[in-house]
C-alpha cells in the first residue's frame, strides 16, 4: 500500500503541475511524455494494490493523451479536468487507506506530498527538455523552481502540525529516532538547502547545472517521502 501511495502521489504531482510549464513553451511532445510516465506509474501502483480508481485514472489518461491535439475543445478540456480531480481524490483515498489517518489529515498529507513530489520531479524532467527544445523560454523552469520552495514549506508545515498532536512527537521523533531525522533531513531540510543553488543556476539560464542540482533534490525528496509514508502509517498522521 505504501508503494502504491508513493506512485499515485508522484503521478498526480507530475500531471497537476503541468500548467506551470505551458503547452506553448514545452510543446505537445513534453505533455505526451508526462502523460505516459504518469500512466505507467498508476499502472505500477495497480499491480501493488488493485483499486477501481486506478482503472479510471488510466482510462482518463488515455483519453487526454488522444485528445491533446484539440486543446481548445471540450473533448480535451473535460477529461483533462476530470483527470485532475480524479488524481486529487485518488491521492486522498490512498493516504486514508495506507496510513489510517482521519480524512482531514489524509487530505492535507496527500496534497502536500503530491505537490512536493510533482514540482521537484517535473522541474528535473523539464530541465532535460531544454536539451531537446533549443531556445525554450526559461520562465517555466523559474515557475517550477519557485514551486519547489513553496511546496517544501507547505510539506514542512503539515509535518509540524502533525508533530504537535499530543503523543506524536514521542512516538515518531523519539521512538523512531534515526528514521524520522533522516526523513526530516533529506525530505525537508535538504530541498530547502538546495533551493538557493537551483534558483541561482536558473536565473543565469544554466539549465544543465540546474538539472544536475535538481537530480540531487529529487533523490532527497524521494527518500524523505518514502520514509514519511512509512512514519505516517505508524503514527496515522502525515509526518
């Protein structure tokens, strides 16, 4: 269940942060790449645990992929909006099932995790895309870089709110010891420490350097969210 939770959150984040890139900037092929990646992630999640929502997500992904050539028509806009809603609902339900958290905590945990995983991983993939599309505007990468900072701050706030619940600090930070501090160090402090370097390279349009730093950021966030999912299942709160 925790593996499926991670895969669903990552797939949802990649798709939901696509508007920050912009179709006109990256082109249709980049959108198709993200749809393929997110669809495969959902398919892998369905192998880990079968849920009817997975079939809905895969079906809507196929429809959006096929109708990408009609961006201004309802035949594209309706399934694209439904896919976004389905990802949000699927993420919240996955958190509820995998961690046993109450619904408000599940929604908060899902949104924070989806946002962090999506912004960081999409920024890294977009950094590679600059090697494919020469002369592409730097603005999409700037927006995603700012999003990585905003989302890690939101994730830290959610974790902080969960830790002040009576008994949670002792159960997680003390009893789990090194696992919690690895989660906090890699998943929260790490991205914050890397942000000035990411922003500095993006600002001077050094996309290759930014992509290299984003690689490290992706590793830090993935480690943090994997440990965070396990700790959340232990504490039944999004830590």
